[in-house]
């Protein structure tokens, strides 16, 4: 997968680079990724390790990380990525998405997901996009359901999070053949 800037009127997703560390550091202090996932960005050292892991997976062709820029507020907002890329089966995940306090609930995430889904289905020609979310994270689950994600099942106690808690991951998916309907209904206002 080729690193490319994705953008619309509200969001700009730039390929994540090491120098973006300085842009993400103040935002990382506002987010507890470890509450629901295995990633921890709670210190400068942990943020660097998180970014380095993303770069390592990018080099292996397994991920494509982005930094998020909010064009409305004219500031960097957080990070997201394509991950667990399976080129043979044409399946990937969208996730590792986090936003600073000022950007949550602002509608920015919807623009991000539209850009990523459009790119995955229309430019990369993947057959399926998956989302895996901590079953306790009702906010993220509702957000994925609102954009057309179909609940496919639960991976029971498959990931260790904060304080050694074993989370269960709820799996959602969108198929390529579902994308046109989703794009023309749920994302109608963004796709024109």
C-alpha cells in the first residue's frame, strides 16, 4: 500500500512520519488508549514506542498510519491507521484511532472514516474492512454502527489492556458490495 494524503473539506490524513511526534505528544496526554486496547501512549517514551511499532508494521506492509489534521480548527487532532493488512485476502482493519479532547464528538471522526473507507474500497480495491473494538467501549461501537458496520461476532478475552484486564473484542465489518449503499445513504452529504 502506498502512503498517500487523504482529505476532504474537514479532515486531512497525512502519512505519519517520525517528526509528527511533536504534534502528537500534547494530544497523547489527553487520551488513555490503554483503557480499551493494548497500546499505551501515556508517556513520551511510550508514544515513541507506539509510533515506532506503526512504522515497523508499515515497513512490513501490514499497516498504513496517519496523523489527523482538522481543517476546520486548523490543528493536528490525533492519529489513525489501516492495520492488519491482508493483501492476499484483500481484508484490512481501520482502527488505532484517537483524537484529542477538542475533537471528540465534533464530527471529525465521521470524515476520517469516510476518507479511509473510500480509499480502501475505491483505490486499494479491498473486499472487506474490519473494526475490532473493546466490547465495553460503547461509544466506539455506536460510532461504527452509525457508519454501517455490521456486527460479526466477539473474540472472547483476546487482548490484554490496562491493569492486566483481558478484554473481549467485538468485530464489525463492511463488505465492498455494501459500500455503494453506505456511501450513498450514510455518507451522502460527504460523497457529493
